[in-house]
C-alpha cells in the first residue's frame, strides 16, 4: 500500500490559534526525522508516519489573512502558492470563531483540499460558546473536527478526516459575494488572459487581483499585462463607486459578514458566563498601576531565579573539571599535549559548567512568559515608553526575546509592519544583554561583586538601549505607524511545550556554540603554546592596557568574543591562567566591571552581525557594529573614571 | 440591517475619547491604508460593535474588544483617534 509520492500537508491558522501545539502533537509523537527547530518566524518541516502512511507536514507562521503586507505573514503566502500542498489543515481558535472563520472562508476561496481543526474547544465552552461543527462543515464543504490540541483531544479524528480528503477529494463550497461585487469578480475572471499564472483557481486569482490592486504588491500587474491591469482597475473602480469604499475594504467586509453569518448560524453564545478567570487576571495584569508593579516584579524575579539556580549549579559542575585539570597537569607535564588537553577541558567545562547553568533556566522562564501570553501584555504596558525611543509596543516582544538570543529576536522583528520600525528595533536588539552576556554578567559581576551590581549593570544596559534608541530615532524621520497588536487570551503554560521549546534551543546551542567554544579554546591553547598570543596582545595593548586598564593578556579574548560572547569569559580564565574561583587574585573588581562592560557592548557577535546583514542590509549592519564599538568605549571609559 | 439591536445613533466621536465599558459601533475607519488593512485583518470592520476595556498610563494604548468575535487588541492613541465610533443603546 505504498503511495508513489508523500503528500504535503500545510498547517495554516491565525496567530495564537494553537497551530504549533497541534503540529507538535502530530510531529512530536510520530516524527520519523527530527524536527528542525526554528523561531515562530521560520517554518518547521517534518516527515511523519501515521499508521503506516507518510506525510510531509509543514508548520507556517500564523497569519490573519491571505492578503497581507506583513513580511512574516508573506512567507505563508509564498509557501502556500509555491508548495501546492495536497492538503491544508486550517486551525481555528474556537473561542474567537467569528474572526477565525474569515481566514477559513479565504482558504475555501483558494480551493485547495482542506480540513478544519476547531481548536481550543474547552476555552470556547468556558466562554459559553456552543458550536455545531457539523453545521459549519455542511456550509463550507470541508470536514470540521473539534480539537483540544493541548490535551491531544480530537487529533486522531482530524487525521482520519484528513486522509479521507487526501484519498477521495472533496467539493468545497465557496460562497459568492453580494451580486454587485461578485459580478465584477466574474468579469475579471472571464478576462484573465490565457497563460496568466493562476493561483489554484481563476476566481481566487481574480479576487486577489482586485484586492491587491492599488496596493504596493498589486501594481506590478500594470507593467506585466497592461490589458488585464485596465480590467482590474475598472472592476475596482466600479466596486468603489457602488459602495463608496476602497475595493479591498469592500471584499474584506463581505468576507467579514459571511463569517459573522456563518458563526451565528452555527453557534450559540450563552450570556452571563462572560467574566471568566482570564478576564479577571487580565484586568490586574494590565491595570494602570498594578500592571507596572507586576511587570517590574516579573523582571526582577526573572533574573533572580536565573542567578539563584545558575550559581550553585555552576559551582557544582565546575568542581570535577578543575580536579580533572589538576590531575592532567600532574600527568602530562608542560608539553604540547597538556596545552591541548587544558584547552579541551576549558572549552567543554566552559560550555557545560559556566554557560549551561544560566542558559537553561533563562530559556525555561522565557518559554513560560511566551506561552502564558505575557509578551503582548508587556507590549501594551510599555508602549508609551517605547514612543520616547521612536518605537511602539509591538517592538517589546522582539526586545524581550533578545534577552534569550539576539538572532531569533532580530528575525522576529518581521512581525513589525513598517521597514523603519524593523530597522530601528534590529539596531537596538544587539544592545540587549542576551543569554551569553547574562552569563558573563552573572558569572563575573554577580558572582564576584554581588547580585546588586548585576542588577545595576542591567539598569545601565537598559538605559543605554533607551539613549541609543532616542538618538537614532532623531535621524530616522519617518513616523512610526502606531500600535495595532492583538492581545491573545491567556493560556496556562504547559510543561510539555516548555520543555520541547527549551530542548530545541539547547540543542541548537550545543550544536552551534560548543564546537566554537571548544575550538576557540583549543586555538588559544595552541597560540599560547607557540607564544603567538603575545603578538595579538601586543597589537591590542594600546586599547586593552592603556585604554581600558586591563591586564595585557586579555587582548586575545576580545578577538574570540566576536565569535561568541561566552568565549571571552572562558578565554579570560585561560588567558590569565587561573581557575574560576581564584580569578580575584589576578584581577581587580574595577577591572572585572570594565571587562564586562566592554565585552558586552564592543561588537555584536558574529551570528548577530550576519543576521543583521541579511535582515536589514550591509549598511545598517555596519552602523550597528560602529555604534557598539563607540558605546563600548564611552561606557568603559566612564566606568574607569567613576570607579 | 441589524435586527438584534435598535440603535439610537449619536454623533460619531473618536475611539480615544469614547467612554469605557459601553458598547460602541465603529462608524468609520479613517487613517492610512496599511493601518486599515491591518485592522480589518484582525477582524475590526465598519459596523462592528466594540468595547473599551482599559487604557495604559501616559497616553498609552487602549484595549479594544470586539464583542462579536471576543478578540482584544491594543491600539495606540494615534490609531485610535482615526477610528470613529458611536454609542449603541441596547434594548432587549
């Protein structure tokens, strides 16, 4: 019973519909190959085996509609049109059904074989919404299965229906628009020239031509095919004259009313059950005073927990590595072999014992905040402050993600609609202390000088972000378009999802960073064995010794800091030739602060630089690097003067 | 065209000045095309009934809930000023 080719199944749904949860509950259990981790911006691809049948399933970022100018959502369109999936799984949040159906109706227009997962039925019930799935099914002509993806409920039924559609096909029932609009659509459809690239079917293509005409992405048409361009313009003008509103608005409103009607025909809302627990919690979380107290408390707790978990873990894990080194020193003497072994142990020990203890709790807490839905609420609370640095609340979530790692944070700026906001946010993100820098700050500043110093460091760091943002926004004159941000309903974070997310990121870290940490450490060992590190140190001496007042030996660590920031920390110990516990014997408190400040700011790490280049272009990537160097110098000198 | 609500229509005001916790009908979406497309994609159209659920300090954003779909969005003041609404009086 082998099928000649593996069917492609695309998962599509509005943001926060539980799409990825559903995807993971299918891919995670039955995955034949591992999932490729990604941020929610990249897509995830997985081949799964379900009761002996193979499927290629693809999870795309959430999208509100198929007509979008949001770059993150445009990826969805590209995939949808390029991949020509054998099946679309449309995930709809049942608790906000009337809006979710708008995308569903658009997918019915698109006309690929599809099934609908009516997800989060439990939330809908709690809200007092009763939905008759069979009613929706008969009206749109596609299977509609109630699911609760978080508990794995309904997933099997959904898959059964999916295979049914793949095997037997289906007859979707696209709904015509009002007569005046529909006749214009038919006109364009009829006049599509032969050979015109048709997406799925002629009617859908015609609708999209009218919807996008006059809009940036629709303008190319006039150049490609002037005749068709004129037809589309005529249809658009006719609709606009009839309705007194732009054509895209009329079509969107048509779909909106179809969705509301479909909702009313198939659902009942029981009154009196509206104030659920999440509404009460939200009233507190976004309260004008309490909200900010909670926000501050969340951030303090965030770093406190990471330090309290990471610190003892670090001491515990470092012990064995140090004793191993002592043993090896006694056995191997002072030859090349010892240098290599020492480099290897420093590298592995650094990755395992210094970085991981802080990295792991940070990732877990970040996933908790993300899954709970707190990032959007933080965006709401901080919007007014963000205006002072020329941004708005939607940039808050990339910033917060930046505390984990700058790279996915910069990728996630694609959720911002305007190019200007993306550039400004991307330039500021490298100033956010990512987990690598948090490790350095906690391992050096908090460990040796106390947690209060580390807190102070963070406060100064955030101030730097604010000042740099304020300065740059003076140069980017274009106004910001303003905040339009969905506040998703609160969800209790689920352990499985948090562990899965954390695991993917740790895995990526181990795969990407450990080789660099170990390799870098080995290279430094070799350099010092052949005395070549002196050369680098001598070249950098004017900066390191004269400029920053640091030990001569630390010059070489700066070079490696460009690869990964944690590397500087590990190299620092190696370059100074001391154990972590004995660091204070060779370096002063002031030097620790200056070193931390300089390392944190002096340049975005290599991966951040590459992603900046890719996302906002070479010019801005260099602007960002230049800014970092200047800020690092100014701050380090200030610190030297003050202390 | 609405059968459930008998509305006594008042003069439109912008959403930023509208009263809280009162049903409001969107009379018009003004403002730039991209903001309007975004609002519509998020399910906010002319004729919809919405409620203001809260506001942030320092002229911060407003929390706007769509009563039909029960979705909530945060709207910056600038955007909210471009959304015109009128009071809806419900008689059941």
